[in-house]
C-alpha cells in the first residue's frame, strides 16, 4: 500500500503533523510506503516561496489583521483551485500511485476534493484537522473521513452537516519523541504543561510565569519555540524544570 500525505510549510505545524502520521503508520506496519509532499511547491514551484514569505510577514508583523481575517471569513470559504492543477495532480498521482491521500492542510483537501469531482475518481481522501476549530475551509464534500482532535470539533462538524460516521477522534498527531517524553513524565507522576505558539513560535516572553512553572515540583513544562530562534536562545538552559525544544 502507498499513502500520500499532502501538506505545506505554513509555520511548521502542518508539516510536523504529517511527519507524526507517517511515523505512526510506519510503526504500525513497516510495509506501508508513506510519502509527504508539499502541495504548494509541487503545484506552484515558482510562487510557493513568495506565498510562504508573505504569510510569515503577515503573521509576524500584522498578527491582529491575520487573526481578524481568519476568524471573520467562516462563511466565505475561499476557492483557489486552478484547473491547470488537474494535469499536475494527474502527474503526481502517476508518480506516487497512492492508494490513500491524507491531507493536513485545508488547501490540499480542497484541491483533491475538486480533483476527485472533475476526474470522477474514488481515491480515499482523509483530512486531519490540525486546528483547534472546524473552520469551513477544512470541509469539502469529497472527503471520506475527518480526523479531529476532540469531541468539541466533532460536534462542530456534525452541526455543519458532516455525517457522524465520517468523523474520527484521534487527538492531534504528535511525533514519537513527545510520546516518549510523556511516558517519562508519567513515571514521575508530574502534571504536564505544553506551551506552543505555532510553527513561528509566537510566544510572549513571560519571565514571571516561567519562573513559577519552573519552581513547581509537581509540574513538567515543555515549551515549543518553533522557528522563533530568539525565544529558543532566551529560554534554552535557563530553567531546570522546563524543557525547551524547537520541533
């Protein structure tokens, strides 16, 4: 069996989830081939870097504007499918020959759903919702199953007309290294706190909070700084009971 995971490098969250899914599949059955493809790089190789740079500027320099746009276009799901993509997806499927397509990105769910409608193909499309909400941009009629983080997102999808049988609660997929950390934390019977600010590491430096967490003997804290190297350097090695990681 061959599984194709489609994602993109908006922040690092979508890509990290893709890698976590690949790890989980490989740990379950090593005979299954899994390939991760950045759909924007594949479909728009010349424009993808500009898209990523523009996105990074938007969320770092004008975060309030980004949040406003993101929370106020719920009923205006943007359609960006270009019919020129059909031939490129044809080529991608010919190269990879997937039995299942997994999407960790709204755009790839949209594109593959549209492609299935145009080409009249029945390749299974599984969408892993990596957000903490079920924004309409994730919802596309040719999606076979939705994998969600919790019961709240499941109920939200049901309220939006998605058949309950198509929704599976899995939690947010995490890499094996974090699972190993969780096992170690269980042995110490400490509570666990995870602080993260997405792939760009948009975390406020709150020294008073970090000091309090560090001084709590029954708490183990992990801070994921993502691509925020300044934050990583500020925190790395500063606190004995706080684990700092950029992945």
